[in-house]
C-alpha cells in the first residue's frame, strides 16, 4: 500500500507543479497587460495517513489551496491621452454594462477609457465608467451613475457689467460742436470698443465714445449697429448707454452717472448694462478705472461678464477625478467626478476577464467615494498603470516549478520500479 501511496503523492506533486506553471505562465503572458495584478499559487499538504501500529502520519502529497492576487502598485506610464487614467494608491474604477452575457457593475485598475458616440466615458469594451454626474451649473450629484462627459454645452450668459480702465487726456480740447449720434467720431475726443452679449448669446460690437464737455468733465455714449436691436436700422449706430464723468484737479474720478437702453433683437425686455468706470472719491481712490491725466487718451483694460453659447472642445481630469469641460466660448465647468471603490478584502475579488474583477462575499461590500479620500488612490490623468508582474521573479518561479515537476516524476518512476520488483518476486 505504501508504494501506491508514493505513486499518489508523486501524482499530486506533478499536478501542483503543473498548476504553478499555469499561474506563472499566466503572469508572464500578462506582463504588458494594463492594470494586471500578478497571481500567486498557494499550496497546502493533502490529508495524512495514520501509520498502523506506530505513531505519526504519512502525507499524501500536495494540492492547490488558492491563487492569491498580489495587489502591489504597478508603474504609471504617461500616454498623453486625457481619458487615460491611472490610480496611484488603493481602489478600483467602476464600470457598468454587459460582460460575457452578465449585466452588472465590475471593477478594474485598467483606466484605458474613451468617449463613445453617446458622450459617455467608457472602457474599451464599451462598459460605462461610473461617477458622480454634474448638473448644467457644475454641481456634483452624490449618487453614482453613468458618467456623461462628451455631449455637454454651455448656455449663453447675458452681459450685465462692463469694466473699462482708461485714461482721458486732460489737455484735450472741449469740442464746440454738439454731440451728433450720426457722426460720433467727429463729435467726440476718444473712443474704445468691446463686445457685449444678449440673453440669446448673440454678440454685439459696441463702441464707447468719450466727449470732453468742460474742464474735468466728460460724457460717454455707447453705440452699436441697429441691426441687432429691436426697432433698429441696419448700418445705423444706435445709442444703448450714456453717462457722465467728473475728475478733480489731480485727475482722479469723483463721480459717475449713467443710464442704459439696450434692447437686443428677440429680447422680451431691455437688457440693463452697468459700466464700471472706477471708484469715485470719496471713499474710493478715483484711480482704479478711468482717470484724467495729461497723457494721450488710451484704454488699458476692457472686460465684461457675458459670453455666447459654447460647445465642448476638450476635457481635463484632475487628481480628485473631477472631469472639467473646456468649451469653445472659453468657459469651463465640471462635468462630473470619477468614482473609486474600495473593499475590505480586495484580494478576494474574482477575475472575470477583460481586465475586470467581480465582487464576491469574501471581498466585502464596495465603499464608493471620490478619489483621494477615505484611503482611495488619487487619479493621474494621461497615464496608465502597468502590470505589476516582475519577470525576473516569475522566471525563478518557473525554474522552481520545472524542477519540482522533475522531482515528482522521479518519485513516480522509483515507485514504479519497486512495484516491478515486487511483481517479479511472484515469478
């Protein structure tokens, strides 16, 4: 019976060595697989046989106990693709969809993501990346869902405030001819231009004419083409705002008056415009906006708070997983935030293929949150986590498994020879 036991032990050893070779071969095959985590075969001794008439036990060989996932960090390689994401630290990306006929949520370290035809952030299999969507104002939702980042646009914002910083030449002459809206250039001392936007996002070219009316006193007249105004005439400049400025003997602004009558085409009511021309004294300095010094008239800054509608031009993703859209009108806002899940026992997740892991009871429930919080790793955009396979270590394991296979085969051949001798005794 002991010879047969030796055969059984040798056979189990051959099987264990074969399984070790399979695990090592799988690791080597995935040395270049993004996000792959190396597997380690763990073996245990088989049941013991009690020695009859004596003490102690005889082992019956070995068997595979488990294949453990080793979750050490892989190197991050830069790709330059904004939707390629690498996790620096613990946790997994979440993707949802059908994989091998199974619909559900899966977990992965492979951040090779792209934007599909519907605007969703997906992996290369088409499973949708999960995150915290943002509303049109950029406010993030607290409930994870499919991350839509590719079909965003921005609504226009009507101009309400216009900022002008300029100097008006104190040596300019007071014009004798009265202000003539039909001939503004000849009846003003200086002009500057800007664009303002109405509530529909249409841009209106506005020219502001400054006219000196007395020592230390100026008027301004903002005018635009009448084609963009209700009741306006195309090709004819129409006044949409007017006011006056006064300065002290030091060239500082002391007072501003103004009114507006901007009534853009298609609007249901006039659109108020406020010109920020400085900080009159007192209590201001009178020097923060328009001044009157003895230098040539010139504008140094023009600003306004409106913009037209815009389409998504590009996206960027920061270390906290915030996906920010940059639009053709120069605006940007949050489109969502990539979610990261952690587990109590992440090495107990099951591999389901396609660089994906599935949840198991042994792994625990996923704890979902923002990257960089609660022990979750931060995100590196434009980079991918490489496999954590160490080829040198795998080749050493490969040699050890090969030698173990040879040694166990020797056990079988030796037991076979002894059984042959036993059979020969019968002859």
